[in-house]
C-alpha cells in the first residue's frame, strides 16, 4: 500500500526566511508525485507534478524536487501570502487514478 | 469561471437524516472523485467515476452512494447520517482513466456537520 509522510507538521517562518518541506513516500511504481496548496476553507490547489527522480519544477518562490524516496518543496524568501497547508500526494502504477495524500505541512509566514 | 463546483458549501443536519452533495466540473475531464477530509486534515479518496463508470470504491459504508448522471457531474448521497460522517467532502476531476500522470483539480469543499 502506498504511504506518504510529510514533515514537519507545522512550520513558522519569518518573511524572507527560506525553508524546505519534506515528503517521504513508499510506492510500488511511481506514476507521479503531486504538490498542492490548501488555504483554510478551500479546496487543494494544484502546484506541481513530478514524474521521475532528479526532476525539479519551479513556480514563483516555490521549487519542488524529487528523489526515489522523497520530495522537497523549497520556499525561497517567503511572503505572508505563502502561508497555507502544503499537501503532497503520490500515485502508483497499482493504484490507477487513486491519489494517496500525506498529512500536510502547515506553513505560517510572519511579516 | 469555476472549474469544479460543489453545492452546498455548508450542510448542517441531524443524525439519521439523508442528504446529498452535488458536484459539477466544466474542465472537460472524464474522471471525477469524492474525497473526505477529516478533522486531522487527511484527505482520503472515497469513490471515482470515469465516464459514468465506477472505477474506485474504497472501504466506505454503503450508506454512501455516488451517482454520475454524466461525465461532468458526480453526486454523493448519504443515508442515515451519523456523527462520524462530519467532515469536509471534496469533489475533484482529472483527465484520464489510468496510466497517465494527470493532476486532479479540486472543488471548494462541502463542510458537513451532523448533530
């Protein structure tokens, strides 16, 4: 069964203080690792898909990387508007379209 | 334009009642999903339909019954509501039945409170 563990559970940052979020996964035949952002009271918003180890993707202050066991979401010089819960999910060959989500990392960026 | 929409946004009801949540997507996707997000914020898939065919059916009480009248709509009917059904329910959609790397797009959620 696919498993996803995110750490830390919560992260407090000062504006401009860069940091990284971790997503460790166990799957049989990775068919995509997905990062989402979720604001309070809203649905998850798609950020990135990573397909294979070594791949990197960037969007504004966010950069996602992937190895065979984990993914990192790097937040560079965060701003208060980057405050949200960041969710990681995986899909495996065996699971078809089923996404398995981690518990998320709550990020709070203080001005 | 709203890509994935759900109604209602909030639903407060008493134990034992029957209720429905509706979902519609205008992305032209052929696959839709229902997820449950509990108080600890874990998102877990419940069901998935591809072109009106049920393709994912997780271990969910049979009080929950999804229905897909067409590939743009997926409804969730819940019978005999229980306190433990209180959660946020998300609808999502994607393109592709399986084997692809297609991301899923989520609706705004329906917060269900059973009293």
